[in-house]
């Protein structure tokens, strides 16, 4: 029987975390929004994601400290990011993420982002201050179907204690939505971009916000 443990991510996990972020960004499609919006290819995007993780700015999805790792027989098999919104210097994660992107990506990519951002304006979801945010749920293909994603999310929920939890998913990702529903999340809002070019940049034109309220 394989031995599985859940632990905090560390610097040596960065290559696996990059894979987790890229996989989640693509959401089972060829389109990675982070790359298309910034006007660069996937290989370059991976390098810049690595740089953002190396900065380890706590309180957003691009922090090593946000991730828990499921390790099977000594190797990373799954990863999930989670943080309490606004808990780091009372700064919203969106601002921390924007600062990281501005610091690590080249000026021409930032200019492309400013040009392309209105295309996906309808998909913007504000994160609730004080709520646990779940992001970048990823399991290595060789280990899927073994409950790893659920175990990682539950570990984040246990760490956060009695507080609301939120997760976002593209509306066509039935597998992810089904997993979150089994863990007690339910869809509270749907966000749709009506811009005709959205699907050129993103995996889908609609996202759902799912929430889980604490049980007493």
C-alpha cells in the first residue's frame, strides 16, 4: 500500500507547484489565461511563475506558503493553494498578485495585460475578506481517483477553522464542481463574459463562485 502524507510546500516543490498552476490555469483546455493575457508562450510563463513563487509573497495564490502538498511514497502527488483573504498586512490577494506580476513579467507583457484585461472583465470575482480561498487544485495524472484533492482541501478547511470558504471554477468543469459539492460547497454566483474574444484567451466564458459555510 502506498504511504500518503500531507505537508506544507517547500522551496524544493516549486517545479511541481508550477505544474499545478499551469494545469489549473488551463482547466483541461489548451488555453492558459495567464499566458494568453500577457501575450507570451507557455514556456516563458512557466519561468515567470517560478520567479513569483521564489518571491514567496504570503497571502495569494503565488506563494509557496499558500500550498499544501500530498506526498505519496516520498514524491509530490497533489497540491492545493489556500489562504485567508486579507490576512497578510490586510492587503487583498488581487493586489499582491498584481504586484508580483508587475515585478516578474517584462514591460511588454504588462502592456499586453492592460490591453487584454477588458476582454475578461465579466469573469472578475472579488474575494471576500476573512474567507478561506481555495485555488489551483491539482493532482498528478498518475494519482487521480484516489481522493487526494479532497484530502488536501479538507486539510485547508481544518486549518482555517470555523470560517467561510470560497473556490472558483470554470462553469464547464463538471469534475471540479462535483468534487467541491461533495465537500460541502455550493454555487452562489455565476459570472459570464460577453466579450466575443473571451474564449480565445480563457478556457471558458463563464466561472462559478462556490462557497462553504462553517458547520456548528
